C-alpha cells in the first residue's frame, strides 16, 4: 500500500552488550538500584536500569547532541 503516512518502523531488535566495570562503579550502580527501589517501590535489575541511565545521560549531553546533529546534517548534505 503506497502512500501511507506512517514510515516503516526502525529495527527494534535489542543489541546485547557485555561490559566490565570496576568494583567501585558496581557498588554505585547497586546503590542507585536501591535508591530507585526506595523511590518507586519496585526493584529493577541493573540490566534494565543501565540502558535507561545511559539513554538519559546521552539525551542530556548537549555537546554530544550538538555534534551529532552537525554530523547528521553533514551526512544528509553529502548524501
């Protein structure tokens, strides 16, 4: 059906990453998970919290967003 308004949905297949963190960061992440559970009354595994934390960090990094926007615009122009 040509001409529908909704564009094709992007790939939504999760990408699994394995990382190693230093012990002090692991403790901080566990403390954050505890604070989250205390705040919202629901425990969430670190594997669920970390992607949201990373997304929030990237969304709030204005320098990254500005640079990424400039690169995206250059890619569109240079096609």
